[in-house]
């Protein structure tokens, strides 16, 4: 069992959710809903793992909100 953290954004032009796994080349997908995005990310990650475990060079820590005037 593998666990990956994905960054999720919403495209303002299409309304689609876009997600990617930092430092995992090729691990990105999109979906109309968050559920569809999760399913699509699971599928692409499963396909990528068929080539073996990824060589991830950094660890996702989290997000910080920065406010500037």
C-alpha cells in the first residue's frame, strides 16, 4: 500500500479540479468533481507504479497561507 499527498487546484476557466503529486513525475490528473479527480489520480498513480516505485526527491510538508498588503 502506498500513500501520496496531492496538491489540488481549481481551474478558473474550466471549473475542473487539477491535482498532482509533488516530485512524482507524471502523477497528475483532472476531474469535474473532487471525487472524479481522486479516482483519476488513483488510476494514473497505479499505472505509474507498474514501472516500479517512484524516486521521490522531496517530502510534501503542507501549505502556508501568506498575506501581503
